[in-house]
């Protein structure tokens, strides 16, 4: 049956195609793509933190001065509408 067939060992696998080195332009393009991705992710994290910090800082500063954002807005509206005129 199959015992009388001598196939021998398998032939060696052909060597994989040599990996080509990237050119300087391709490496620069990859670095630029990675940097843009990193900057985009950093922006999505840092921008909300910065905006919240500014908001809390303004609010704390106004509280320290003894006023509030609502009072400031009402004062500006009174000035614009002319409600603060002396008779």
C-alpha cells in the first residue's frame, strides 16, 4: 500500500522575499502620520481639560471678588439697555 512509496523528506520552503527597507520619504510619512495621530488624541484629551480649568478659574476668581457670572451679565445688560442712567 503506501508503505512501499518512499517520498523522502519535504523540500525546504522557499526563502521569503527579502523585506525592502523603507525609503526616507516613506519613513518621514510614517513619522508624520504617527505624530498627527498622537497630536489629535492629545488634543481630544487636553482641550476639554483646559476649557474646564479656565471656567473653574474664572468662577473661583469671581467668587473671590464677591460676585458671580450672573451678576456680571446682569450688570452688562443694564449698561447696554441704559438702565444705569442718572436722572
